[in-house]
C-alpha cells in the first residue's frame, strides 16, 4: 500500500527538554535548552496578554482569510495582501512549493536547513548539493547550468551554519536564473542579519518583480513564537495563488493568529531581543578566540564552533542538563549553540572552559 | 512552473465571523456562529487555565514525540503509543494518507466531508461517489468491486449530513474489502454518536487487526478545541509508521499540545456538552415537526433541514448576524445548523418561525 514511501526515512527532531528530563531525572526548570534556535526571551508581554485573553475561544476556528495578519504583514513589507500566504511555520510554505512543483531535482548548499531535503524526498526529487558547506553562489550557478534543477534553495542567513550571503549577490544571482526555475529565499533569520549588517538585508518587495522567486519569513525566531507555528511566503500573485491551492483550511491555530498579529505590534521587543542576541554572542566569540577554536561568523541567533570530540562534549553537557546541537551527523566535529539568556550562556561557557 | 496544479481549485472555508462584522457592521459579540460545528460551550475551564499558564512558553517548540498526549490517548482507546499519530486536526492525517498512497481512485459517499475530495485532487485522483447522498454500504461495495479504488472513506457519523452507519455494518464491510485498499473511518463526531446510541460506536482498538484500516479522531468537536488543530490517527503499526514519514516536525503547537492533554483529563466536561447538545437538538426537531420540514436524523452536533429557498433564508439570517451553512452548493435546498447554546438556538428558532 505504501510502496511509494519505501525509500523515505522518518524525520527526528532535536532532543526535547522532556526527553532529557525522563532520561536523566533532571528537573524541567533546571534544564537549559540551546539546541533549537528558540528566542530565549520569549514573546512580548503584550503577545502573552492577548493570547491569555483569547484562551476561552479555543473552540472557534480562526478567520481562515487571515485578513488582519496579512494586513499587518503587507504594511510591514510594503507588498499587497495578495502577495502573501500564511503557513504553519515557514516550513509549510516550503512544503506547499515543493508539493506544487514536484521537482525532479532540487539544489541546496552543502549544509543547510534539513527540511528542504525532507520535503523534496517526499516527492521523489534528487537533492543536489554544492561541494562547499556554506553558500557559494558560483558553485550554485555551475550546478544549475549543468543540471537544471526546478527549485533552488538559498537560506539567507543559513541554518545550521550561520553564514549569510550579501543581498546584492543574491539579486545578481536571481538575474542569471531562467524563469522556469523557482528560487526560494528562506529568510527565517533575516531579522538578525539585517540588524547586524544592512548589506545582508533581503527586501521582500524587491523579489516581486521576478516571476520565479519566493521569499519565506517566520515568527519562530526573532518574534519568539517557535511553538506557535506561524510563517509566511511572499511572492508575485501567480506564485501565491498556486501555493494557495495546496493550503489546508485553518492551517494555523486561533491563538497562533492572535499571537502573530500582536507580535507585529511590538517591534521594540523584537529589536531588544536581537540586540541582546549579538551582545551575548560576543561572549562565545571571546571564548573561541581564547581557546583558538575556529567558528563560523554568524548573522543569526546561534553560533557554530569547530571543536574536537563534539559528540562527547554534547553528551557531557546533556548530562548536566544543557542541550545543544552536535554537528557530527553532518560529517564534521562542531557544535551549534543557540545564544541564550546571559545566565544560560554563562553557565554553558563555564562548563565549556572546564571541559576544554 | 505550476502545470501540475492547473485543474485544482482553491478551497474556501465558511464565512468567518470577522467577515460578517466587516460586511454588515455587526458587533462581534452579537454574532451567532452556527456554521462550523464548533462546540458552543468552549473548552473545559481546566484546559483554559493550563493554556493560560503556558503562554509564556510560546517560543518553545513542543515535545515533538507528543509522548504525553499519546500516552493519554493510548489509555483512552486501549491501543499502544505506536498505533497513534498526531495531526494538525484529523484533516492532516487524511492528508498524510492520501499523499502517501497517491491513489488513482478514491471512493466516498455522495455528500460527505469536503477535504476527502480536496486532498485527493491534489494528488490527481479521480473521485468516485455513491449515487446516494448518505452512506449506503451496498452502493459502496458495488462501486468498489467495479472500480477498485485505493482509498475508501467512511465518515461515521457523516458530516455535513449527520447520518450514521451502524458499527456492525461497518465491520462487516471491512471484512469484504481486499487488504490493498485503505479504508479510512473518519470518527470526528464519534463521541456524539456513541453517546446517542452504542450501536454506532466504532471502537478504534478493534480496527488494529485489519491491515488496511485507519481510524481518525479529533479534538475539534466534542473536545471543543477546533481552533487549536489537534487530531489523531489510529491504525496498525505498519500504517502509522508510513504516515509518520510524511509528518512535518512540530505539526501541532506548544499550546495545542497542552490543551489536548488537559482536555483528556476532563471527560466530565465533554460529556456534559454532548448531553446538552442532544437536549438542544430536540428543539430543532420540534420546530421541524411543527412545520412539516424534513430533516436528517443526526448523530452529531448539527442538524440538516430540507427547506425551500435555503440560500435566501441563510442570507436573511446572515444580515441579522446569524451564520449557518446553506447546502445549496451541494445541489439541494437545505440548511445545516450547528447546535448552539440555549439562547443562541432560541434566537435562531424565533427568527426561523417568523420567516416560515
């Protein structure tokens, strides 16, 4: 009955707090989770307040047009409502695009967001990866010319590595790609990149002129709503109209809709979180320099260190209730650490200094 | 780029409260929405309390194993955790199944839940419908023998009509179908049916013996969490393992997970809501009898009346701030009314008596 799935594996997410609690008997409130690039400061108090007030209405389906959210997003990004589609996380927008096109070949960076590959394999696509781990647009172009993939993914900045293409280089690249190839610019961490360096900022309204470019954004990172599953796609109306054909009704929850709308009303909170993120990131950079550890310059809310025995170190930390991401499954020894709150970073760095 | 979607239409959900507010300038608190089979009593106060307490953690992804929820569901239904998959509404379980099998032909009742057709068309399937609007298993079997569909949908009880097959007849039917055809028993309204008549109750653990049967349940109706998008599938491990291959990580929200777990801890609240539902439904039956209107005997939380000029009546009601479902798009004059709270039903019945 399921022959068509026989080469598909099941995706396993990072270790949840609850699992560590069960395994090592550590109290939930003592666990430090710096593994999933969640915003450690949580959502704005105004968001929390609004969601609380709406908990009596959990039996009501959301306004499936997502009118209010699209209104706010369209103002923020200077596009029309009809240029926007809402998803259960930006993941779901990627899923719509891949399931809509059913590509034979998909091109991504050597190491990038895992879901590109997972969704692509669901439709039987072959995954082409650049030889470089980080995004290298020359390599992208070379493979594009030879292999003509139907979808190209650019993760700007890139998860799980942290590096970020210049916006100018991205737009130069778009010019060179034929209009039958969809280019998806995943901007999940764009708020962080744009804050650190304006040269990295992808302005979504600028991609509308292209017949074949889809930008995706999320409320999961800078807006601190990872658990609420809200993201969006921005593109020309033709692309959006087609993605809509695959959208199930009520694809975000009633409370998620309220949370996202309210989050857009407190940009000050978001900005403060991003500022703190880069202040705290400096502590990790200092640690790396002290110890001659190579790290990847990051435009996100996480940082990757190359470090020997990364699996061993990650396991040591896990036993102490600190969850980070070991990169060894990608074929190299490194750790990806989400930048936490000051006290969390201090505790982690103290232990790392002891181990090292 | 999107040639594969060219015959697909975009699904449009029922009129949301917000739309009526915008169109007729009626205050949101004055609107009565009896169109989407939402549980009018809302979730248990214990559910509301737990969700409120967890609003500060909206930045955290849920435990993607959904361990606690599966534990509770497995106890309730007397199955193993490995027999369960969680979805963003039971809709998403249907989506997994259809996308996994990619059927050429799908068989459903003449009039039934719209998503069967929508998801099936996404994978290019032909939709076969029985001549009868309501479920008629003889017709199902006849078409099955001639056409060999890869998926058969039984909606027990049936939305949007309300009728319900006897469990015995369903199990007799399962015996006659070859093991390569997946039969999906959609139990979205099973809690209502089982309360009204034990002969209608499908016990999910009994379907595990079949290699080709998937049961789906939801928290959207009796459990009053429609807006939170939580449903589940129950089947043998082989089916569940395969559906898991199409499940995106974090497919329900952090707050939805908590709401569903807590809802299972207050079955008393659920039972009270169902009792009230059938008490209130009697008022609609009385109205129908008074007026010699034909109605469909219902095992759900809604009732369908055959009534002339149903579109006109629905529009009249809409202008007065009452939203119900006009069935004329299905090709016959009828109204589907969700059973509301006493005061809502009274107001609606008063207006219907005036119109009639």
